[in-house]
C-alpha cells in the first residue's frame, strides 16, 4: 500500500508540475531560428515555469506557412515578422494590438529608430515591436577612390556622379557603381526618391510620383546606366567589388561579414559611408519585428518574452550571436557597436532612414516602381512619362 501511495503521489506531483508549466510557441526564420534557442534558454532560466518551443521555418516557405496557419487558425503565440510583411498579414486582422501592453511596460516608441517604429504602426494602432533592423549604406573601395584623388566617400549626389565619371574612365569594362536595373528593385530605388524629397503619397493619400522631386530621382538613377557608369548585365557584386570593376555599391549590414569572409584579399581597402545627400541622406530601413497573434492563449507571456528581447543588454547579446543590428537605440551606446568604425556608420544612417508605406499593396507598388524605372533606364520612356505611367499603375492598384 505504501508503495502504491508513493507512486500516486509522484504521479500527482508530475501532473501538477506539468499543469503549472506554460508553453510559449514561437515561429522564426533563417539564422534567427537557428540561434534563437540561446536567448530562449536564458529566458527560461529567468522563468522556470515556462517552456519555449521554437519552430524553424525557411524564409522561402515562411509566407505560405503563415497563410496556411491563418486559414486553419493554427498559429503560434509569437512570430518573427519581416517589416514588409507587416501590412499584408496585418490587414487580415490576426495581429494583437499592443497599445494596452505598452501602457504597462518600459517599452515605448522613443526607444526605437523612427523608421523602424513606422513598420509596426498601422491604421492608428501598434501591431508589433521592432526586434532588429537593417539599413542600406554605401560600400566603397578606399584604395581605388584614392587613386582618382578622393580621400573620402562621395558625400552628395553631385559628388557621386563626378566620382562615377572618373571611375568609369579607368579602362574598358570598368564601372563606378552597382545598381539594380531589372526585376524587383523598388526598395533599392526608393532611397534616391526620398533623398530628392520625393514621396509616393502625401498626407492626404494623394499619389505624388509625378512631382518634380520623384522624377528627378528617376532621372538620376537612370543616368548611371545611360552613361555606362553602372553595368547592365549579370554580375557578382562581391567579385566585382574585390576586382575593382565596381568600386561602389549600396547594401545592408549582412554584406560586411560576406566581404570579410569571401574577399579577404581586400581587407583594409574598403569601408562604408552614409548615403549620398541631395536634400537628405535618407536610406531604406528593414529588419524584423515581434508580433503576437490574437489567437494566442498566452499573450501576456508572449509580451514578457518581447520585453526580454527588447532590453538593451539582450539586444547587444543578440547582435553578438548573429550580427543583427539592434532596433533599440540605447544598445548602440555599448562599445561593441559605438567603437566599431564600420558598424557605427549603420547606426548613424539609421537616424535618417524610412520604411515604405505600411500598406498591403506595397509589394505591388514596388513591382510597378521597378517596371517603370526600368523603362526609363532602357530609354523606353522619359523619366516624366515613366512617372505618369507609374501614377496610373498605383491608381489601379489602390482601387
């Protein structure tokens, strides 16, 4: 009898323990999914009554996986959400609105870069919290620019154009910079539009792509192709950068480690700089946010995990793990970032960075921008005509 009593007691203890443990289910993608367990283990040590389960999803399958989860109402508590996916999924009404949680939390919009915070606000509500950010900057070969008389990166549109003309004179099949010219490159073009003072919509929702500023950006972008300062045709940016064929390009922070690993022969010969200035130096900001699904049974716990990942010290730790740039401004004060001359430039650029309009139709609009700018590049239309056609495209998309 005593032995039976002990067994029953143990079963009851295990049952009670299992009932007291809460499971937080998270979907994550890419390198983040592979490494998030490190932070999850730290969170579970601080919260022993919690079990964090992470499901890794390839980026290539993530969009369809989320759609399927929404259709079948089989969703996690918390998900890593790409900034450009916020609007299309948010429009389906599946995100938890976070204002009530923020009112009780240390988290507030002033903690984050303005462009990053734009990605979580929709229809007057807050539907996510920035996790990490990326931003485009200028990569350039210091040694090659020095060879044509420049001891610094081009600072303005005019200077970039003048540098480009000199770089292209170095010889046959030598160019100045790499720019996307076909396919979907709306996000690469938009910084030039913003720098010129252009915009897609005004405050009242009117389409403004035929404004002189937007047309100026199309002309400036296309001009590099018209004058053979940027190559048209298949190219490998890393190889061309290392070979000096294309000494300037624009990209995000992920390229830093790629250059260091794949082209060690140019160590010390390259650097990064802020975007060239017209009226502004504005760049494109992306990255990923944390989103709680409104079907979650553990919303408070999901919010607690967001708070954990938002603490500056944990933002720094995550940067050390996967080199993802912190979304929290205070994390940039740590010496690991503040004293790194390359990474420091990204932090400075984030002060002047924007996200595209946070609307479900953005991907369609980005496709239209790419198509019309490409027409200008190939001289199928003038920049003015390309802008007029783009306006008609957007009117049709927004109906």
